[in-house]
């Protein structure tokens, strides 16, 4: 009997064991064309924002003409890589420019549409927010083409899902200043608010698929907890419930976010594990591939065939089908054709995270899977097929996708290798078992609860396992990397690995592990000790977050409410551990992101005003719960006026409040006076949360605070935050205002800015300057913007 070949995606060309499996791959010219086309299209579209339409049109036709010329050269010379790259760049620039022109046309058309009735098709499941639900939808009206619009709904939960069609009367608005970049990158032409709508029945082929998806999703409504929410995201791409749970953040900390995204990142790994299981069962090669493709098709149906799932499925499917040729270059060629097709058909979508993860992960497995398998064989557990397969698959898929994940989530998961080894078999069983149980549950609704119960219990067990791994010290650390830099780093990593292609050996493996360990130690423990004495105002939108650091110590005063933005800016400033987090008061814009620090930044304790423990209000109760979850209830400390904390060369002295007068609200904010220096010149800064002018006046009674060098302008510069008399008494030289761009409150007030400027105070605002660093030296305070 002929020996069955391994069915993993990365072992499709192997003829014998040994050195053949480590032969360096030779990417085809088509791959060079695809990658250059993709990169140039993304570069052109992103860079086109704000450019004149005439210039874009001229550039687009110029690049199109050059592309036609290069095609003729290719046909004549037979396709050298240099010509393929040149063709990809010219064609990509033309495609990106035409996409930008189309975006301009759609925005202009939407801007002139008055109040009228539109037909909308929801293209993603609505997500809840503080001011109602929102989603992306395709809008149509008589006499115009369709365009993508960002919808906000009045109320918390419209009875809509992906694929729903409804009509509503509204007026299109241009994207706000704060969301302009977001909308441009996603091809959103306008925004609108929906107050009432009328749903319509679908009459096309998608009606059956969406009906199946909605019926299947409803089976999980009877289950509560994290396990059911995880399965909804994993099987159906519906993340609304998962995003509101603690396990969502724990998944990111453990480096498993790619596994619950609708992308080829998890499909490629799961399909490979399914292939390994089928091989272990002795399934014939063609039958196994058929089962794999059936699994992918079923996944596509359950997600409702969104573009992201279609891309992911096509990329993984063509790689599987190319196994028949038993040559790795054919897999790369098939994937290259997919990349080219999707870039041409949807150049805006080619910039999305799901596209990058799908293409990058699949290509990484094809190129480097067998290579990492050989390295994993050197580990103590290398003889274990499941463990070795899981680590090699996830390592290969991460070569091109890891830098992008760092850019997206602003963190590096140090526990990710272990987490992925544990997760890969779990996900295979959850996906395969979940899809099968769901299909049977739809057919047999009377026993669906019993059919789904085992997979839900397994999902709950997996969530507990993820929580355990995410709670490990330094499970992940903040890391800052922009998307362009991430893409460049991915290419450099792949090129270095391809050029070097070293033979596996225990000595090299040990050297690599030691180097990685030392690098982490340097970044986390050594570098922070050499930072300057600084007060840093972090740009976290409409919220407060300030870092005080000196001589290896650091504290955070308030957190803001934008989790990803907080982590990103901590990473940007190299903050990996916090001795304490001070929360000025329990409003969401000052403590809403407290939970986001868990597993990302080590926190010693959380400090709040002492009256917080006795306040019965909902916000204070929630703050204490979140603080206890982060550091343990024993490390939640109450502060009273007169308490002081040393942070390197800084002294933080509490000035207020003695008791609450505002139920933990603005006028009960912590007042903290920072002092720096012990001999000669002493510098001071006043941090006062959201204290209004009346509260500030109470705090200043009795000469507790004299003149200050830096004033953290309270309540984001609201019109009641300062008076002329207060400014004269404090006489600050620098005023720091943490405020969100285009916020709906009108902060900072013009009157307050005028008062500060009249006093001769230098005003620094996060909405204009980004992060602001105040460096304290014995001679002076140096203020600079990092925006």
C-alpha cells in the first residue's frame, strides 16, 4: 500500500524525509507581482487622502499606461522578477489612485443628498456603544449608486444583524474630523443617524444562507457565559458579546486574537490540524482534502459570506487544492493569484487587518512551515506530533503576521508560543465540533441544547485556560509599531530568514532562546531605569491619562476610556510597569480603561481617595471592583490629604478631598501636587482631575498650594474649570489640557484658553499636540510634543 503523505499545508511537496524538507523555497515571479501590487495599491490609496482629484486622475492614467507597456515587456522577455515588481508597482499605484477617485465621487454624491429615504444593507453585525449601537451598511437611493455609510442608531439594540435590509429616512453627513481617517481607510463615504426604520425581506439567494446563520446563532442565545460568546465569534464571526467580556482582553494578552478574527490566520492553522487528524485516522488523500474543503465551505456559510471570510476561505482553499501538484511553488502561485484578484476587486479592503492576516499567515505557513517543524523537533517535546505541529504552524504563520498584530494591538505576547500550542487543538475541536453540532441543532431543534452543550462546556474550559495563561507575570508587554513599519518589518524578517536559512541545531536554538530572553529583560527591566524625570500627558482622546516616571519608577494618574489608545501610548513611551495607578475619581473618562492594563502592564497597586470606599454610587462601586480585579482587593489603597508617595525624584502629595460632596463626581476629584528637586530650584505641578473652579478654590484655602509651574487644567478645559483669580494665584507657566479631537462637549472652552494665554501660560493640548512630555531638570522644565 502506498504510504500516505502528510496533509498539512506546509508539507505538500516533500518527497522524502530529511534534507529535502529543509530545501530553501524559491518564490515564483507571480508572488513578487502580487506583493508589489498589493503594497503599491495600499500606499497610493492611503497617500491620496486630501490630494486634488485632477492630480490623482493624471497619476492614475500615467501608471495605467506604464502598466500596459510593462505587460508587453513581460510577454516578450518571459517574466523576470524585476519586471514583475515594476508592473506590480505601476498597476498598484493606478488601482489605488482610481480607488481614491471613486471614494471622492461617493463622498461628493452623498454630501448633496438631502433628507430622504434610503435602502440599507448591513455589512457587519451592529456593535453596542455608550450612546447607542452602530454598524457599517451599504446605502442606496433612487438615481445614485451604492456607497458605504457608518450608521448610528438611537437606542441600544436594533433588531438587525449582518445582511439585514431596511429602509429609513435620514440625511447623510460628512465623516467627523475625529473619524475622517477611520472612514477613509475603510471606504466609508458618509455617516448618518437612524431613529426609526422598516425591515425588508430578502428575496435573493443570500436569504437562505443568512436565515441559516441567524437560526444557528439563536441556538446559542440560551447559553450564557464566555464559552457561548467565544463560539459565536469563532463560528459565525459575531463578536458583539465577546467584546464586552473579560476573556476578549485575555485572548489578546495571550496572543490569540488572530484565532478569533475572521481571517485566514486561524483558518489555515485549523485546516492543517484537521488534516493531521484525518491522516492519523488513515483517511485517503483526496477524501481528506474534500473534507477540508467541505469544512471551509461550511464555515463560509455560517459566517454569512462576508468579504473577510470569503478572502480567508479562498486563500486557504487554493493552498489546499494546490497540494495535488505536490509542489510548494504551486501553493505560492495560487495564493498570489488570490492576492492579485482581491486587490483589483477591492483595493480598499486590501488594507484591512483581516486581509493582511489571511495573506500573511497563509504565505508564512507555505514558505516556512516545514522549516519551523524541523526546529521544533529539537525541543524536548519535539517528538509529540500535536505539540510540534501546533508550535511550528503558529510560528510559521507569525513570521509575517506578528508585526502587524503588534501594530494593531500595541503589545507583544510573551506567552503566545505556549498559548498557541495549547489553543490550536482546542480550536480545531471547537470549530469542527461546533460546526457539526450547530448544523445538527438547526435540523433537530428539539435536542439542540444537548447537542451544543459539550462544545459550549469545552469552550468554557478553554476560556478558563486562557485566563490562567493571561494572568502570568509579563504575559505580554506594551510595544509600539506603526502599520507601515509593521509591514516593512514583516518583509525584512521573511527576507532574513529566507537568506540565512540556517540548519537547525541545539546550539543555535539555545542561542536564539537566550538572545530573546535577554532582549526582553533589557526592554522591561533595564531600559526603564535610564529614563528622564518626566510628566507625560498621554493622548487618550476625551479622557485623562498622565504618567509620572523617574529612576525606574512610574505611576499612572487616570486611564482614559480608550483601551487600545492607552496601551499604544504607554508602549510608545516605553512604560512596561507601573508602581501604582492613581484614579482621580470614578467617571468613565478617568478610569474606564483600568481593566485594559491587566496582563499588559504590571501594576503594583491602585490608589483612590479614601471616601470612595464608603460612597454608595454605582461608579465608585464599579471602580473598586475593577481595581480589585487588576491588583487584588488588598492592594487597593485609600488616600487622604497629607499622604505622600515618592516616585524617584518626584513627591506626590495628596491635597484633596477630605470627604465627598458630589457623590464621587467631578468636585470630589483627587488633588495631587507634584514636586521635583530637593536643593535649589523646586518645580511643581498640580494635578486636579475634573475639579471645577469652586472645588479648586476650596483646595487652595489655607495656602496648601502656592504658585505652580505646570497646571493640569481640570475637566478638559471646560468653561467652569478656571477663573481669572485662580490663574493669578497659581500663576502656571504651562497648562496641560487632555481633550479629544472634535469632542461633542466643546472642550476646551474658548474662554479658558483666552484666560490661560492672557496669563502668559503655554497651552499644550492632546488634540493638537498628541503626547506631551515635560522633562524636569535642575535648571528648567523642557516641554515637547510627540504628536
